[in-house]
C-alpha cells in the first residue's frame, strides 16, 4: 500500500483518519470533528466526542489529518463517490 500524502489522500481509504468540517452549506455541520468511522457514496460518518455524526460530502470542505500529521483540505465534491469507486478512479492530483 502506498503512503498517504497530501497529493493522493483522495485515492485512499478515509476510514480511520481524523477529519474536521471546515466549510459547509449546512452551517450546523461546520466545525464537526473526529475520526471517520464509515463512508458511503454521499456521506462520511464521524465519531465525535458527542457520538456519531453523518456529514454529507457535497457542499463541504474537509480537513483530513494524514498519518504524517499534515492537515489536507479536500473538497467534498471530489470524494462524492462510493469509496471503492473513488479509490479505483485514481483521481489526478486535485
């Protein structure tokens, strides 16, 4: 398995990564942070201190913390695919 870098994070499994919603169409979701525990085509499930929160991918900007400790901003529209399809697509560096 390749190392997760800022340039390829969208091509990797997101479950297990720390995440923060930095921008959101739904202002109630802005600021949600925790660890990704599940992912579907249209949403991430984030384990927060107050329980699990389901966050839509589209219309959101996420900051993922990769294993090196770097935070990487990702447009949710770019990752709005089923996880297995997103990983297979090998999206170009965005």
